[in-house]
């Protein structure tokens, strides 16, 4: 049945009773502005000019228009309900991807339990650890699981699953630098969160990788830390997830993809950092129409850590903190200059035409509630939250 309002009359059985209710509501609104919303008969976000023209539609001499407006109310309410239902469906699909990701992790745990020698090798060999994590953690656990969900929902994408708009080198450069500025800012916010936990007597544990002990191990470390995660995770989050969720608003898509991005990391430090960086990566993807700026920012950010390990191997010692401070300062300066450059180019502006929201349109909070209430997502999240909580220890 079409939800579109038509000229046909949909006469309810208690027609007269409903008309009397309308009179009470209308006259109550006239005597006490806000009466309708206060008693909960109509949501407060209603477009009164379009739906509630009290002097025209709800006068006793204009009952036909009153019935037409009643149908319009039902129509817009049905549209909002349908959108929430679609969001829950998409959220269920992303929950399925997370469950598949968790299944891969559980299988790996049982695998290492069944073969203790391999488990010991994983803990002590950087080459084996990086190779195994890259193949099963990133490619199979992240890229293929989310790619599978994207494939079975491919008809729901209104944009290309992989954003591939062509952008020039200069535009890509300034947006990458701006994204790295966001990474630097997120890093300091995360440091603040660590400080707050320490102040109340708790420490936040962060999983550390083994240091490379050969040239081949250095190359593999760069690939495993900077290259593969940037490709796989951006494909999963900024392509598969954001592409589905931005059907219901670009900002909504960026935020929800960032929430999933943060939770997948399984510890408080990376949860905070990944969520904040995810906001920038999603914004870059939406504004440029290309996935490459997000991939490059992700790779350069992870590459800071990987380069420190490689330099440590080269000098046969620990890298001084001054190296990281220098990197932060360089990216911060480039990012600030690029932000001004982007502003002067007018690329921060929203070029899309503004449109008035429909009556009864879902608020951002309502959409987020629909996203968070999907059964499969609710089923997948406790495992991620549990692993995140385990990263908090008493000092």
C-alpha cells in the first residue's frame, strides 16, 4: 500500500468522534499555545505552517481539509517510522559484520589454545605475529566481514561503495594535512583521558607490538602497522559502513561509523583516539568524495609508530621522544596552514542546497536510538565493551 497521500477519502469508523477531538485540540492550542505538544498529541518538531494551519484546516466549516491533513500526518509519521526501521536494518547488518569479526577472534584464540607451540610463536616472534595479524586480523576479520555485508546490501548504497571521485594532488595534500592535524588533536585529547584515569587511581593498558629485529622485519612492520590496516579498516568503516549509514544523513553516517571504529579496537585508549580520528576520516571522505585522503591519513598516523620502531632497530636503541615531538609539530604546522588554505578555497562550505525538514522528521537522537537498538548490534557490542573494560586496571 502506498503511503503517499491522495485525494481519496480514508474515512475512519469513528469519524465524528475524531472531528470532535480535533476541535478540542485546535481550540486548546488557540487558548494555550503549545497545548498540543505539551499533552503529547503531536511532536514538538512539527512544521505547523504545513500541517497545522489552524484557521484553515481545522475550522468546523472545513472538515474535508481536516481529513486531508489527518492523512498527511499519518503519512509523515509513517515516513519517519519507516526510516527508523531502515536504520535498524542497516545497523543489524553492521552488527552481523562485527559478530563475524568477533567469531574470527574467538576461532584464533581456540586455535592457539589447541596448538600451544604456535601460540608461543605468536607471542615471541614479531614476523609471525605481524604476518598472522595482517592476514587473519585485518584482511579476514575486518575487510572481508564488512565487505561481505556490503555485498549483500549493495543495492542499498546511494553512492559508490568505494568513494572514488577524482581529486587533484593539491586538494588531496591539503585535506591529508588537515586530517593529520585532527590526529594530533585527538592524540592530546586521549592523553587527557589517560591523565584523568590516573588521577582516580586507574591505569589504561595499551597492546604493544614486538620490535623488529631484521631488515625484513622492519619492512613487514611498516606493512602490518601502516599499510594494511589503513586499507582494510578504511574499506570497512569509511566505505562499507559510512556508505550505508550516510543514506540517513552524512553527519549521522560519520558518527555511527566512528563509534564502530572505536569499539573495534578493544581498549579505552584506542577507543577514544579511534573515535575522534574516525570523525575526521569520515569528514574527509564525505567532503572530498574519495577514500584516498582517509587512507593516507590513517597510514601516516600509524606510520609514526612504525617509523619509530624502524629507527630504533637502525640505531639499536630507543627513539628519543624529541623525534615524535618533531613529527607532531611538523604535521600540526602543515595542518594549520592547510586548514587556512581549505577555508580560503571555500571547501569547508556545504555546497548542497538546503531543504526544510519534513514534518515529524526524525531527529539525530531518534536516528541514533534506532541505530543503537538493533538486536544484532546489541548482541555484538557486549564483547567489545568487555574487552575494553579489561584494559582498565587499578594502579
